[in-house]
C-alpha cells in the first residue's frame, strides 16, 4: 500500500512535519508551536516565511486549522495516522494568582482538606510558567 501523503497546508513551514500544536503569527502564517518557538529561540525575531518582525508573544493558537487536521487524522486512522491531541489551555496569570492565594491561605490556616488545591495548581500551571512572577496581593485572616 502506498504511503498516505500529508496535505502540504497541514505541514509546518519550518519542519515540514504534520503540525500538532498549531499557532498562528500575526501575518496569518500557521506553524507548529514547537518549531516556531525553536526558530525564535535562536535569536531570529522574524517570520521564516515573510521575514516580517515576529515575537513569541505574537503567536496565538489556531484552533480552526487544528480541528481540520484532527478530522483528517480521524478519517485516515486506517492508514495508521494518529489523531493530534487537543492542547490544554494554561492558566492565566490572574487564575494562577488566585490559585496561589488559595494555597497560601490553606497552608496558613492548616486546612488539610484544601491540600487538593496544591495538586490542582501543579496540574494547571504549565511547566514553562514562572511562578515567581505571580503576585499575591490580597490576604485574609483565618
């Protein structure tokens, strides 16, 4: 049986692999998140396709194309194509601040039943999130 061809618009312009964690630059080009982050980490602050200025903060998830690729993967499972996962949405700085406040408060109050919030915090915060940047600016008395 012939190998299944991946549609060109499902391939990352950098790696040429099937995109899994799709992000879109402000100029409308979609990349695999890992590929474009590696590109930008080398100090090249330009779009590899258009050469326009590009920063990591400019990238946004491209859910529409991810859904199309996921549908294609499901339709081609008989060709050993695995469905790409739906990425987890990281906590916002405000959500992280609220979670840290709740953990600090439960630790201060000695509430053992709230220990699950500490576990939840570890699950919700992505590993790349710098927790030291989160400020807790409100406290309450137990």
